[in-house]
C-alpha cells in the first residue's frame, strides 16, 4: 500500500472473488480478510486458486471497525486493486478485478483520502 497518511489505527483488507459482495465482503463466506497495524504496508494471501479477485482496503484510523463517512463521503482512507477509479461511489468489481495466474501476482494499492 502506498500513500498511507499515518500509522494510527488499522489497515483492513478484503479479498473477494464474488462480485455481489464487493467491496463490503459482508456476506461472502469465502472472502479473505486481514487487519494490519497501519505501519505495515504489505501482506500476502498464499495458495489462492487461479481466478479473478478484487481487493478493497480501508485505513480505519480510529479503530472502530468501519469506514467512517460524512454525508456518504469517506472520512478515512480507502483503496482498491488495480487502483480502480472512484467516481460517485466505489468502483465495480470488474474495474478492480485482477487475475491470479501464479504465485507472484502483486497488487500495489494507492490509498486515497478525501478529508
């Protein structure tokens, strides 16, 4: 992850192959999640089946286990695989989708902050 603005809180990561549960991953029993201290910038998911996935990442600076918003606008950092563009809401699964075809797939995600 690049552009993380502070070491406060946690980095929360969700990796999913289910377009219906992206980016929230709430109802996806097969989603893989990670909670990292905000000073860590890397993680890995070993042994993934070869298919398409998408990553959603939030910088939960206050540690309350959610992305804080004001009038629907994120007050904390967020990012998506392929650095998918964000317009009026999160990107689609297809915009963030990347294929895992081997062991060396790397996604470099740039965190974004609005406030």
